[in-house]
C-alpha cells in the first residue's frame, strides 16, 4: 500500500438507526448491563495458556496494516487500513462489529457526552469542548475481497441513536470457522482539542483510539459464556477498552521537523519525501496502537534496560517539551524502576520498547494514559523530590507503566470489569511504593521551605480516597452503570484497599506468589474476575479467605465499620452493701460498713507494701471493653493492654452487632484496640478502633496536626492547578 493521502471520496453514509436490519448470523451482543462473572473460564479459553515455546506471545486474532498522514494545522488524519480478522468460533460469521471511538467527540449527542450532560458525570479535569474543538472519524470505503461492505451505526447499550461509536458491518462473504477475512477500510478523522485520552493542542498531537477497531467475539468457556457473543459497547464516559491481540504494522507520515513516538519498534530510518517524513512501527501481541507527534519535543531522553544479563534489551524513550524538561529524568527513572519491579514480582516484560510522553503546557489532560508499550505521564512546572508534585510524577509514571501488565499483557476487559485493570494495577503500584520504603510527602515546594508538611503511608493515603463510608457499587460493576463519577473513581482505591486486606490475611509472600500465578496463567488471555478469584484461591490454599473478600467487596458494595464503643476498668471489690441470711437471721451490711472495711483492707495492704505505686491496692481489676458494628461482619481481633505491659486478645468472628469482653486481673486496663494488625483497611473509620481508660490527648493532637498539614497541602495543590 502507498502512503495515505487526503481523500476526496464521498463518505459512506450509514442508514438511520430505525432502519437497521437484524444481523446476518444472529450472534448476539453483550448486554448493556454486562459486568462481573462468577464462573471461571475454561482451561482452554483464549487458545489456552501461553508458553515460551509458542511462536507468538499471544494467540493472534487480528492484523492491522495501517498508513496514516497527519495534517498538524487542521489536526486531521487520512488513513487506510487492511484489517485481517480470524474467526475463532465454530460457526460462520456474517456480521462483525467495529468501534469508531473518536465519534464520542463529534457532538453532544454521543453516549459519552450524553452521560456528561444528563448524569452530571465528569472526566478528570472535566474540560468542556468549545466550538471548533470537536473530533470525529468517518469511513469512506469498506471492502471485502473487492466488494463493498454495508454497515450501520448501532447502540448495543441502548444509548442515544446519535451515538456513532459502534458500527455493524454485514459481510458479503461469510467467514468460515477457523478462517480469516481481510477488510480494506479508508477513513479520515479529526482530532478534538485534547480530551479524554486523545487530541491536540498547538503542534502537540496525542493520537489514541483513532482507527476503526474490530470488537471481540467471545466464545463458550470464556468468562462464563455458553455461546458466542460480540463484546462491543458504546464509548461511555468512564469506559476504556477491550480488544483482541494481534499484529500492528503502522506507517505514520508527518511534516518534516515533527518528532514521532509510538507503540512498538521503529523499522529502519524515516523516509523523507517532499517535506514529509514517514516512520514505520511494528508491534506484535498487543491489542491497541497509539502515537504522538510534535515539532516542539526536545531531544528524547533514552536508556536501555535488561532484566538479566542474558535477557533481551529494552529501549526506554522519554519524549518531553522544553518547558517540562525537569520531568524527563524522574519519568525515566520511574519507568526503569517499574520495569524491574513488575518483572521481578509478576513476570519479565515481554516487549523491546517502552515510550513515555510528558505532555506540554495546556495539554495536561493528555497525561496519565496507557497504551501497549506507550504511555503518557504527568506534567509539572515544579516536581522537586520530597514534594507532592514529585511524588505524583513518580506515581503516575509507575501507574501508567503498570497498565502495560494489567491492561496490556493480561488484556482485562475494561468495559465490563474495570477493577481488573485500574484496581489491581493501583494495588501493585502501592506495593511497589511500599517495598521501596517510600512515604507520601504531604507538602509542596513552598510549604517545604517553610518547614511545613508531613508524610503518610501510601496505603493509608489511598484508603482516604476510597469512598469507604457509603460504597454504592460493587467493585466488579462495569464502568458505565455506576451511581456517579466518584463511584467509578473509587474502583482504584477500594480495590487496592481490599487487595491489601487480602494480603494482610494471606501474607505478603503468599499474595505475591498468587498474583504471579495469576499472571503466568492468564497473560495474553483476557481473564475475568472469576479467574482472578480462582487463581488466588488455588495458589494461596485459602479459598475461604479469598471468597470472603470477593463476596464483601467485589460482588457486593459492603461497608465495614467496627469500633471500640466503651472501655471501663474498675476494682473487683470483695464486699457489697446489702443483706444476707445467717445463723442469727438476716443481717444488713450498710454502705458505711463496706467503706469502713475496705478502708481497713487498703491500709493494711499499703503497710505491707510501702513501695507500691499510688494507684496499686489489694483488689483486682475488672476490665470491660464493648465493641459495636455498623456494617458487614468481618473477622476482628480485640487486644486489651494493661499497666504491667501484658495483653489479652479476643476474637470477634461472628456476625453480632455488639460484644463485650471482660477480664479480671491484678492490674488496671490502659487501652483497647481493634484490629491491631491492620487487616481491615476497608474499615470506614480507623480512628475509633482504639480507646484509652484515661483521656489521651496526644493522639488527637497528632491527628489534628496531621490534618492541618494535609489541609494546607491540598489548598496549595489546588492553587497550582
């Protein structure tokens, strides 16, 4: 194929939604409410386990050969692609579904924009689209073996008829079981002003979800299915992506002077002709392709990395604009650190390149997005080490790289089970921060100069963002059927906190072993939530512990809220006022008699123990602790600590709403604590997990100072936005 040029062909116009005929083969679509499944996939799902002995890393289903040309002034793309698709099913296929993601930004009528408008959903910085800043994609020709392919816009999730992000193509020739077909598609596109993972600002272009991409035909035995179905959902505001693995061979043409970074490996030197430069990139065993181009990119920062001396070399490239040159080195270091950590704890990084992009000023909305072997980091004018900005730059880089495993290599279905990517990735990122011995600095560069600020544990900080007090959606819910944007956002922190609680019960090493087994079993195979649960259960040998976490938080929206309600320590006195029967009849022991007798006993004891402490005495102490429960029952441990340094531990393992624990000892109770090993990070309020017999102002003072520091930091951070 020759390099694509501007097309003058009249676009193929799809019929109105009301005129869409039934599909030609009757294969159904995933339902609009499709979410987590509880049935594990079959052992041979997605072609069976992948080993180093196979010719390719994945069971390749698709092949994209694309040529595209960028007009950086109009922010448009002209493209042509040959899409080769293999029918994995046992039935002939006549209708296929294709995503046109860029049409989410063609106007207010798309599902993406409708959810923003009607439901009040917001996306990250929630940038509004202004006149002239919309984007779109249109196909100008679709052919199969030289025959025109009719196609129709469809809305699989019942979205507005004005949503044009999914099309159904009715093929002139059926694709037999096991056979492949090639679709030749000419298309053009306009990029929006940087918005939701793609777009332009000035000469900067982030080109993501930019080409017609075929949906996934799932088969029986995969994620609980008993019959084939197409997994094709509209582009929702909070949904990301799901696609088959395959080979991408992409030639990108840009004006001379533009620097290009992309998924995959560059093939030879760029070819220059008539003021245009074409660079070809190839990458196998991935399910997407993205790229960037900018004439303002500085000279890239590069490095090489090897997991072991005899392992393949990985080239790491950081593209950055001059105004954010300070960010380049930290992004490079975080990427190299991530390569090592993820390779050590999950499995060796399987590709030969990683490209990280620091977006320019006023295009920060392009930051923090992942594609195979390619991601965008954050941008900060000041990213000094030891500040929140410095930490965020580091963490976002780790996070976006980590997606290369949970979204990329594992191929999680981000439509229907976003926790498998966003949530598990967040958990593994926080493990990396913790294993580095790193704390989160609650300060800015300005506050740091004033000596203000504090630090907090990464998991402790994460749980503050988890909406633990009123979870409204299960972690396993899909990405669009959620109460709010906040509920979707809580998938990150709630999943990370739930997995940390699971780790606390299984043990750190056992958890790492279980996740490594999950990765090795399901890499390049699109596992579901039930597959994760099965892997963790089998590897850990503790299926009941794993099931408890999943039942509480993944398959339901449960609240954990246990507390120490009351703590009392009183002398166990040998005498009490009242009457008693004796040989001479009933006798009364008055309160005055009791006080007198107790006083005599105390004096005698003091005389015998002259060196005793002021509060010591002859009588033992009865100490009682009351616990209360306002949420779901979780196994708890209650520890009572006494003046002599001894402890008494009790188990609260039933589903009672309250319980009292009492013990009689020679010494007085000092304090009581719930969950001393911090196994329940999902608890809504941790501050009520401990009480002292005497008022302890030190704790409240410390939390007040920490809170003040955090508030100062947050105000300062807001001021920098």
